[in-house]
């Protein structure tokens, strides 16, 4: 994966290159791969991908509701990204323990 350099960064696809921004840094990589939205929605061999995405979505919804239920002082000095990743880890582990 290559880094973008220049006055500005872009996101999208041009030709066979994907440009994207992650953590305020621009990256570029070769386009392609077997995963696309249509294949995931329709193909039988992508059922596991759909199931995993569904479980992750349930964990994300639960995490969001939990976070909104608690007032801000409970989070101390944690920033947004830290809160999200730690709570997602917790709720995914809870899902595994329950099932």
C-alpha cells in the first residue's frame, strides 16, 4: 500500500487504483478483489460473510446504545476512537461468551 503525497489527498477509484483516507493520511492501492456489495448480497458462498456482518452489526448497535446510556464522566479521559474500539472489543467478547 502506497501513501499519497501532495497538496491534497483524494478518495475514490481512478482506473485500476483505489485512493482512500485513513487516520487523516492518504493511501493508494491497486483496485480489485473478489468482494463487492452485489456478490456479498446474492452469492451463496458469501453466506458466512453476511452472517459475520450481521453479528458485528448487532454488537455495534448494542455498543452504541450502551454508550449513549452512560453520561460523559464515566468515560474519563478517553477519546472517541478509544471508546469505540474498547467497547466493540467488550461487546464482541460478550457475544462469544453468550453464544
